């Protein structure tokens, strides 16, 4: 089992969700987050005072998958999120120790999908 | 003789000016602070409305407008509104009930200390604020108001022009704001951490309500529903628009983009500057005054303040102190008897002496406000302490001063 965390541009969210649906990956958690990478944040000006390095709005998608779905999930996120510009985001993949469905108390791979 | 049209207009104007403090000023300032301080900031505007409404009836009106004592302050003969009734007082307004003039002036007394709160936002103890405001209204506002507007006041006798309170309201509060900012010191992290406004739509709403209320402030100061009110109304709107445009065009040129915060700030600066002049100047003069004050206040707020690095948090001095001083002096240039026979001509209309009179009025107000405000801050600091402790400043004033928060994290 893996946990896939994708940090993407907010305006790519709809496309990523569509691609995930097409790949039949339906379970995910989405949150608004702040962050910056090579874009180095954004400058804002208030009454002439420049404030540099303000964090940028990003969207974070978390998807827990069994081994067979790792590749399709990554491909779906790439198709939806990639524009080729700085700021497209990143995908992180970690091993997932356990997964428990609260309603049925099922554990492991059956609990994921 | 009471005139029902005049009475109706001043009644309406009184409500307009009340609207400037809450919600106008409350939203204007509330949006500019960080989210942990929004309620405490709005509270300062709301509270001053309640506090000075009572102070004014008990002794404030009498000190400001009561029977003259040495051309400096009113006596306490009218304390508790003794002898202030429905019969008009021709010294102030011959066609409306004296009580109506009293309550109209009450709303000016309310907003003036409210303006100062922009200077010490996000770090003053609430108890200190209450005490300071009550003392300041009594010992700074009431006397200065008497000098300029009270029958027998020495600036009124000298012929200083202040149509709706450029000196009385904006210079006195603006210069006191600077003293507060310097005395209290910077907010923790000022200049190192970003402190962006947490909700600009609130600020824009507040600024627009201020603009609206200012028609009552300036056109209402005609104290009649006649030609003078029309002149003042037009000058007010014109100066606000000209100053807002000026500010936004400067930003466009200097920092690359016009901002709505800049537009709102410029509009308020224009309104401040036209306040002493509203009933004395033509619409074209109002345009010139708006452009000039837009340039001056932008420089004060966006250049000088950053260079000198004092923390006038919401620019109470930069807008009201600088704009008010500048407007009072410009009144000495642009005033003309053609608009208001009861006024005087300024330098551009052949009466250079008026500029000197205006300067004396401004200088006296500045010196007096600085000295008394400094003493009051010392006194209040000694009694209750002015600043919240550092850890309370970090947590925010909403929780530490009032035990409530504006925005819940979860529904």
C-alpha cells in the first residue's frame, strides 16, 4: 500500500479529478494549502509597503492505493496537472503501514478501495 | 425661528455621521488588521460611540460649546444639558433646535478619538484605551473644539476657517495618533514579519461608508438645507474622487499596479483635506485640493513612514494628521466669499492673511495636542499600563482582551 500526495496548482484541480475518475480512482482527500517552491512566493504591495515571499495557494490531494494502482494514479495526476511551467507542483509517494475502514473495521488492502 | 427643512437635514446628517464611526471606521480599520485582532479593533470604534455619547451629555458639550471661560474652554454651566433646550441658539445655528445642534456635534466628538485607534492598533490594552479615550475627549477634543467653534473661542474670534472640523477633528486626532504610535512603540515583529490586511473587502466597505457619512459631516455642517450644503456636498465628493484617482495613478507609476486599498486610502485623504474647506471652495478648487493631498499623503504613508520606521499601524497620522494639516492650510489658499459670504477669501482670492490665520490655528492645535496627549499617555501608563504583554500580543487581542474570536476554524 502506498500513500500518494500530490501538490498541484489550484486551477488544475478539475482536470486532475477528471483524469482520476477516468482511471477509476475515486477515493481521495483534497485540501487547500499554502506553499512555495521555485516560484519563490509572490510580492504584494499594501500602501506602498512591498511584502515579498508571500506563500502561494496550492491544492493538496491525498490518495491511498494498493500497489497496482500506483502507476495509473501517478499518470492521471500528471495528465491533469502538468502545464510545463514552474509551479506545476510535486508528487510524493510513501509506504503506507496500515489502513482501517472505520465502519467495518476491515484492515489492509481490502480497506483501501 | 425653527426651520423644518433645516431641522430635517441636520437630523439626517447626525445619523450619517454616526454611521461613519460604526460601521464605517470599524470596518475600515477592522479589515486592515490581522484576523486575531479584528474584533478588538472594531470594538474600539463601537465602544467610543457608546462612551462619548454619554460623556458629551454629562460634561463634554458644556466644555466645548458652553459659556466661554477665558476664550479657552466652555464652563460647566451646561453640564447634563442644563439649559440646552429646543429653542435655537443663534451663536451656533439659528434655525434648528439647540438640542439638535448638540447631538449633531456629539457625533463629531465620537469619531475623533475613534480615528486615533489606527495608530495603536493590535497592541493596546482595552482598559488603557477606555481611560485614555475618556481623558483625551475631555482634555484635548473639548477644549480644541471650543477654540475653533465655541462662542468666544480664541481661534473663532481670530477668524480661522474650519468648516467641518479639519483642525478640530483631523489635526487634533492625527497628531495625537503620531504621539501614541511613538510612545507605545512598534508591534512585535513590525518590519520583519509581514502584516498584511486580513480582509480588504471589509476595509473597502468601511471606506465607502465613510465617504457616504462624510456628506453628513461636511454638507451637514452648513446647518441648513440650503445652497451652502449643496456647495459642501459637491466639494466633498469631488475632493474624495480626485485624491483617490491621484493615489491610484501614483501607485500605477511607482509600484506597477493600482490597488483598491490605495484608492480607498486616497479617498479618505481627500475627504480629510476637504473637511475644513468644504463650505468655502469651488468644485474646481476641490479637484486641485484632492490631487495635492493625494500626493502629500501618499508620500507620508508610503515613503516617509517606511523611512522613519515608526509603526503608525493603520496610518491615522499619515492620513488624518498630514491630510488634515494640509487641508487646513489649503483652505487659506482656496477659500472664497463668493461661495460663502460668512467665510473669507484665501490667498488665491486676494487675502494672503488668511493663510497665516490658518497656520496659527493648525500650529496651536498641534502643540496643544502633542503636549496633552503625551501627558495622558504617561498617566494612563502609570495607572493601568498601555500595552498588552508580549504573549497576549502574539495570541491576539480578540481572545486576550475580549475572549471571543471573529472566525471559527470549524463550522
